[in-house]
C-alpha cells in the first residue's frame, strides 16, 4: 500500500507542476486528476476493502483542508498517532442536532491527546500533555478558547482528544457535545489528500 501511495503522490506532483506552468491545461488536469484519484480509490477499496474517498466537512480543518480538498481514508488503520487526521462519529452531538437520527455524524479533526494521557490547554493556546507543552504546528491562529480543557483532562484507555486546525471555527474535544472520542467511534484516518484550491491559486 505504501508503494501505491508514493505513486499517487508522484503523479500529483507532476500534474501540480503542469498546472503551475501552463494555465491552458489547468481545467483538464484538475478534472483528470480527480477522476484518476476516484478510480484508484475505488480499485484499492474493492481489493482491500478498507479505503474510501474523504472530503472535508466545514471550515474546522482549514487551512489544511479546504472545500476543494479530496483524500483517501484508511478505515482500518494499524495505529492512531498524535497529529493524525481522523474521521469519527460524534453520537452526543448527533443526538443534540437530530435526536431521531441513527446515521453517524461524521467529523474530521486532528488527534492531540492519546489514551492514558492527561491534557490541558491554557489561555494562550499552549497544549500540555502529561504536564509538558507539546508542539502545535497545525493551529491556524492563537490564542484560542481552551473550553473544557482549561482544566486537566485524564483520557481513558481508549479515548482520544481531538482539535480542529482552525481552532476559532472548530467544535471539537474542547466542547462537551464532542468531548474525548472513544476509539470505537473512529471511522478511519486520512492517509493522502490534495488541496485543489491551492493548485488553482498558483
């Protein structure tokens, strides 16, 4: 699978170069690239039964993802690590929005807190894991509201703390309606994505 991902990335690097050097083929290249990604995802999913197309949901993961982003979701990841982008179901929020709905309410966020860790966020937006400040390279801006994480949170054996990159426009684990996410509610993690909006700007 790693070989397939490398080939996909190499293909898109070539076409991104073409987009930036010849505006006349932009529309064709974008359309062809999207069709190719969909075809590859379909073929890989049919063979392995674990991959599907991922599209962004709202503004909470900007600038990492935009409304023009597409990617591949691994529905059976071997491991969830800090800073992975995952898609998960938020049953409490789903019940708040539509109590009659039985469909998963899918949300995409970035993993910060891992099972068994303690996490706290101060008023300046610094994130503390087990009492130590960690790097936060994905935050769009600081400071941001720490929400319920202003008090130290202890994660259980199968619980994760999620944050959106666009913190001031994100409902995530800082809010009681999302809270810390159980592993069995994680649908999968993003393993490849391309932001077509960024391509169009160049």
